[in-house]
């Protein structure tokens, strides 16, 4: 019988065949009873079908039931034979394995008499090996813990070093920015403000839509403010703006140009009476945007009309002031 047989499925099918066997036996009993009633009694004679065909039907049922019972009995016997053969095969294999185990035990010097001592001896050997393994594992853990502690120490030192490097980087960046700012200030102090020919032309074009605007110029007395004020004034004048002289105690006079007023301030500034803020805002913004595009930022100062006389800045015109670079 094949060793790969599924014993559980065969054993599970056996009760089903036995159940059908009981059903077939019951059918045989019914057939015998039916035929006996028909032959030896007058029961059910009032039914024509029973009177005419009852005996034949009972006999036919009896024959079929006997055939089915025989088939089921053969099948059940076959299944039982398979189960018995399988169990016998398993028993033979178990006996063979037991013999092989006995032979191997004999080769190891193990007999029935010394089996207990042999087992105890091997248990002691296994215990000793386990203890040695546990000790080795413990030693390895101690070594591993020490190495981990060393690595953590290095990690902390590395973190501290990185923190120092980052701090130095921040300080270096700050120093670089400071140097850059100082260089820019030095550049601003040593580089004169001038409008290139193209920049002056762009300023003229920007303010040309606002022709006939009256303005004056004031300047700080330093190395580049007066000349820069002249450039701005000439560009505005070329656009059709009316450049008026600004006269005060420190006025600057240049041949062929309106007088520049004197002023002590920083950067570019525009002053304007409050009453003219809305009417001249667009023109002033055009000047502001053109100069800003060239890198020159301009601030503004709106003052009350009644302050115009004391400021020597009459209403009706825009007052441009060119202060020192810094």
C-alpha cells in the first residue's frame, strides 16, 4: 500500500458507507415485510394498487436493497482492508526504526542496563556545554557593552566637536557679513555718486510726461554731492521741468546753472508743501522710481504750508536735497 495514503480521509469515509449499509438493511427489511403482508394477510387489499402490485414492488425493493447492501459491504470491507494494511505497514516501519535505533545505540555502547547512566552522562555533558555557552555569551555581552560605551563616548565627543564647528561657522558667517558691510560702506565712502549718460537719459524720459514742474536743488558741501545734484537737475531740466534757483547764506553758484541751496543732511531727499502732495505725487514718484532703479534711494518730507517761509522752501515747487553719502 502506498505510504502517501491519506488515512484520515479514508477513515472519515468509512462511517458514511456504514450508514448507507444500515439504510440498505432497512430497505431489505421493508421489502420482506411488504411481501409477507401481501402474501399472508388481507391488509391494504382495499387499495387496488397494493392488491395488484404490492407483492412485485416489495420483491423489487428487496432485490435492489440486497444488491446495494452487498456493494456497500464490499466497499466497507475494502476500506477496512486499506486501513488495516496501512496500520500494518506503519507498524512494520516503526519496528524497523526501533531495530535501527537499537543497533545505533549498540554502536554507541548503550544497552538496556546502562541506558539510564548513558542518558545522565550525556545530560551532564549537555549542561556543561550550555554553561560554557552562557559564560561565553555573558563575556561577549560585557565586551559588547564596553564597546558600545566607547562608541557613545566618541559620539558625544563628535557631537561636541560638531557644535563647536557650527558655532565657529556662525561666527565666521557673521564676520564675513560684517566685512561685506564694511566693504560696502568703504565703497560708498570712496565712490562718488554719478549718473551715467544712459541713466540721465532714462531719468529724463521717466519725468518727461510731467513737463513744466518747478523745482530747486540743495546740496551738502562735500566731494560728490554738488556734482550729483547738478546731474539730477540737468536731467529734469532736459525733460522740460523748470529749475529755479535756491538762494541762502551758503548757496553754491556754478556758471550757467541755477543756484544750489546749501544743506547738511545724508542721502537723497525731497521736500514738499502738504497742499501740493496730491498734485505732485505722480511726478515725484517718477523721479523716485528712476533713481531707485539706478541704486539711489530717495526719502520724502511733507511739511505744513505755514512752515515754507522759515524753511526757505516756498510752496509751488519741489525741493530736491542731495546730502552726503553717509
